[in-house]
C-alpha cells in the first residue's frame, strides 16, 4: 500500500475511490466504510484510497494540545492496508485547510485525486465550520463529476459505534467492549526501553514501552494482555500507571510476558489488551506487591487460555 501526504504529493493514475473521514479509532463502522470504498473501486477497476488526517483536527480547531490520538499514522496505515485499500493520504489539518470552503474541498477531491466516487458516513461533515454534510456532498458530486455513497450507522450492543464511544470505553477500563467496537484487540505499540529495573529486581522482568505523550492511554490499572514475538504468542500482565508502591509519578506502560526469557530492549513491541484485571494501588511491601502480581498472572493465563479456545 502506498502512503501519501502533502509533502510527497499524490500520483494520479486513472481515477480512484476515496473513503473520507477522520478515522480516529478505525472501529467497525470505519471498517465498513473503507471496505465499501474498496468494493466500489474494484467494480470500477481503479485504486481504493483513504483520505484522513495526520493528527486530530480538534487540536487545531480548539487551539489546544489536549487531544490525544488513539493511533499514530504508522499504526493507522497498517490497519488500513489490512482492510484492502491501495493507498492512504494523510492530510495536514492546518489553518489553511481548516478554512477551505465546502465547495473548495469538493473541488480539491476532483482536482487532486481525480476521484470517481467517495464513500462517507451518514454524519460526515466537511469544509469551513463543518458547513458541508453528506447530502451537500452529493450536490458537489454532481457539480464536479463524482459519485457519493453514504454508509448507514453501525450499531454494537445497542449503541451507535463511534470513536467517542471507543475512547469512553478505554478511559473507563472497559477493554472487552472497546475490543468489540474495534473488531480487534486494542493495542499499544512502542520501542522497549530500559527502566529502573524494579520488576527485574523482584524476579518479574518487564518490557517498558516508549510512547509519545500525544497517545491516548487506557484507564490506569492492570490488564491481561498478549504479545506476538517471532511468531509466538505470549500472555502478559500489563500495568498502566505510576507505580505508587515505589513513589513514582511518571505514567508508564510495562508488561511482564509469561514464559518469555529473551531480551527485548530496543525492539518494537505491540501489547494487545484482553481484559481489565484491577486498579493500580499502593502496596506496603515489595513482597505484598509480588504476591498480587503472581495472582494477576494466574488470571491472565486463564483469560488467555479462554481466548485461544474461542479462536479455535
């Protein structure tokens, strides 16, 4: 899959079909939209692409840096490729782009991408101050010569699937529901870095992930997780928090991989979340903490075993 942005420019080649949106969570609703774009492209014999943003538009609109991203561009590109798209275009959402009128945005789609068809969600908005809607996009499509397909709402557990709902689940520690909304295991990916070696000193070594401050983290606490290393899947126990037993203040993501004895420092590791186990809390002694961690490990093994049985 090709990845483009404003710096690389876009190479037109006989038209394309574009899925449009912010695609913050790339949840099952977004996946349905992208798959429809791929289907429309295959019928026309052209490339299927996804037009999305590098970062979150809200950070520019509100002029604040409080908005956290769920995935970086690299992670999004991997997920989009798995959905069958031929390219992804990461748009820079700056002041100039924000002030594009809805008409100018629609014209840009035709001029820049030679788009034959666009696929959007039912609540899609575009243009300055979100003046354009899915319905007005259909009118612009007639004006500039492209079709518009609108995807109906996708429901899960009786609720509308949305990035906001996924975020709410993660921030509340409801990993099971977040995973259903995502259609995959929620994951954090980062380089493994050296830390103080607290876990190693207790006989429970951990892999600590280096993650950007701009990344949204799930609720602080302890989770049952798994990771794939050299083709083998390892269950794990992951702590997201400040390690209060040791009077630390920086939020870390550290994982103990059950049955793994290798060295991961410097490697990139993906930690996939299966279930919430418990909140993070302060223990009076290292021994008390160690006993709790071994209890967490037993629970993680059981959850991992059940997951493997379900997957066949």
